[in-house]
């Protein structure tokens, strides 16, 4: 499926965090306990079923030393890329692009791939 402006697959930041925990040999149960969140919540994040929030990112920074901004930026990029692959958004994008009075001689703001 093509998407608007991206040619790669979106990776949820939870998957990256899961790999980080595995690389550091930290169990999900121990990490959840260390940052005072439920195991269920952590597991949902690590499996891409829940977004990383600012609060959660701050807790991860405290525990692992990785900047909270890093995790939030990854989540924002994931959200944007995921939205751009939705057919309804792609259709609306093209419809607006075709009638928008504010688009001038510029090349596409979001190139179609």
C-alpha cells in the first residue's frame, strides 16, 4: 500500500523499547515495577497497542537515561506515518490539495510515493 510521503514501514516506539529492555537484560515485570506502572500497561506499549505518553517517556528517561523527547518524537513520527497510510486521510488529502487556494507553485508539501 502506498502512503503519503513515506516509503518505509512505521515502527511503534514500544518495539524499540522492548528491544532496549532485552538488550539490557531487563524483564518487563522488573521494568514495570521499577517505573511504577502496571505490567499490563507496559506490555501494551511494548506490543504497539498503546501509545507512549509524555508521563511514560519521563519515567523511561529516569530509568534508562534515554531522553523523554526521544520517545515522544518516535511516537509522533509513528502516529503521523500511520495516519498517512489511511485511505480516508489519503483521499481527503488529495481532495483538499486539488482545491486549496493556498497551494501555489510549490512542489507537493507531502510527496506521493
